[in-house]
C-alpha cells in the first residue's frame, strides 16, 4: 500500500509537469539593441567587406612582427591566465552536467559497544560487534528544469570565458603591433635627427668660414652651435623612448627586458593604404570577442534566473540504500538474512524559508537586467571605437598630406636660405629658423604617420579582427 501511494504521487507530479511544461524560458536576443547605425561609416569606408575576416598574420604581414605576435600568444601572462580560467570553468560545466544524474556513495561502518554492568539493560556475555556496508543512491528529478537551466548557465559562462580568451589574444596582438610600429617610427625619427645633425654640423662649418671673411659675427657661430646642441639633445630622448618601448614589448612577451628585432626599411606610408573595409554594424555581434562575451554573460544570467525561479517549485527526490548489516562478522555474509535495504521518494514544496528563494529569484532577475545593460553598453562602446578610428584615419590622413607639403616647402626654404646667406642676401637668423622648422616638422610628420597606423590597428581590433 505504501509503495502504491508513493508511485501515485510520483506519476501525478510528472503528469502535471508534462502538462505545464518546464518553467524555463529560452534565451532570445532583444530587438532593442542599437545595432542599426551603430557606427558612422564616413564616405570613404567600404561596407561590403570587413577587416575582421582578415587573419592576424595577413593583416600584420611583417615576418618579424608575426614572430613577436606568435611568441606573445604563447607566453603572455594575461593570455595564460585567461586560458587557465577557461579550464576552471570547464570543470564546473562537467559538474553541472553530472547534477542531472543520480549520486551513488558506498560506505562501511563498524562498531563495538557494551552496556553498563549496573544499568537497567540486560548485559550480554560479550560486547556487541556490528558491521554495515551500504550503497546509497539519490536522484533529484529535474521536473521544472532547474538543473538543466543551471547546466546551460555554466555552459554560457564557459563560452563567455572562451570569448574572453579570444578578446585577450586580440588585444595582445594589437598591443604588440602598436608597440612594434611605434619602435619603427622612433627609428625613423632618430634617422631624421641624425641627418639634421649632419646638416647643422655642415651649417656650423659654413658660418665659421663666413666669420673668417667677416661676413657674420661670433653671434652667428654661437647660434649655430646652440642649434647643433639642441638637435643632438633629441637623440637621448628618442633612445630613451626606444628602450622603454622595447621593454614594454618584452613585458607583453612575458620575458625580461631586451632589444627587439624589427624591420629597418619599413615605409610608414604604405601600411594598409587602401580604403578601410569595415562591413556592416551587425557583424560586430559575431566578430568582436568582447561583445560575444557580454552576450554569453547575459545568457548565463537568464538561465540562472530560470534556475532560481524553478527552485520555488516542488522538488522530487528519489533515494535508497542497500547492503549487509549484521551483529558479528560471521553473520555479515549470511545472505539474504543480513541484507538491509530501503527506498524513499520525497516531494518537497518550500513554504517558509526566510524569503531566501524569493530573494534569490528577484536578485537573479535584477542580475539579468544588469547583464543586458552591460551587453548594450559593450555594443555601444564597440560602435564608438569603430567610429572614432574611422574619423581619425580619415582626417589625420588629410593632416599628413598637408604636413608633407609643409616639410617639402621648408626643406626648399632651408636650401634657398643657405644660398642667400653665402651670397649676402639673407641673415643667419633666416637660416636658423628654416633649419629648426625642417627638423620639427619632419618629426611631427612621422608622428602623424604613426597615429594613422595606430588607428588602423585599433580599427582592425575594434571590428573584431585578429582572433580567427
């Protein structure tokens, strides 16, 4: 009779569950996300293709840079930590899957006891010896999808961390490339400074010769020496910047500071000089790892809410144990007389639990709302990053063209001023002014070239390129 009642209750609960269905609701991407018009394309951007489809080794074609990126992806500490966290989350995924299956425990208990000589109990001739071996099983039936939702939440967290690994790898590759081209820019600026020092030295010799012929005074010579010293002072600054940039690259590589090999003849003006290929805004959802991670975090929060809501419904558990239980070792193997077993089915409905389950559900709902806000903000940040990079590339490229015209004009002005000085039609101040302007304008021009390259690197990463 007892077994019949238990079976009836179990069948009733299962029937109700099948009629009502699981309380879990599947995740669906909201149509309120600001995908359309997420970034400004400008008139010279190609929206038919996207840089995100270009592999990191095709975008960064320099073999030395490719070698640095490969080394960084293998040894960078941030990448290794992200991969380690991914392995940790993987273990929790396995645990969440196992929660859907019964548990089984095996235990052995032994005891020896005797009664008091002066007690009320009848004292036996020998102390009692009892041995028990039991296999105990338990199973929570996932009627409302609580365990399934918890499993899906863990899986979403795993994919979130996997996307975080890709985002970390993309950022590291971008940082290595940015520092590499910064080094090349510094090398160019150092070469320009050395050429200027040669020019200043030649001008100083010219002024000293003119002084001998009484065409200029000692003031002109001193001014020329001052200009030469000022040019030489740029070199230690550039060398210090080179050393720090090399140290930073070594830090990204996960090793101690050292010199970094790099191309000695790279033309900064030809780094992806074609029209930027950005694609359409919706591609950020499938290409940017950080956007993917934010959406997986939202998926996990949604499933955690499903699990928290399901925890408020009745819980059906099945349990049982079986094993020998006998007084004395000789009776332990006397089967089936020494065999002890039991089977239990339980249906538990929370009524008063200090509001713990309701609080858990409400907090999970608020956490899902927060995850959606975070996802939306991540998407907005991505669009803003792309827009800023496109604007910078477009307008700084125009700036570089004007600066190139300025450098060319100043170089001609410097050459003319030298000729005029020798022929007595210009003063040494005209030459000094033109000479100083040439150096500062050339250094500025290469800084602008570097800015364009840095923004193209940012655009490539912002579109989601670098991890496929």
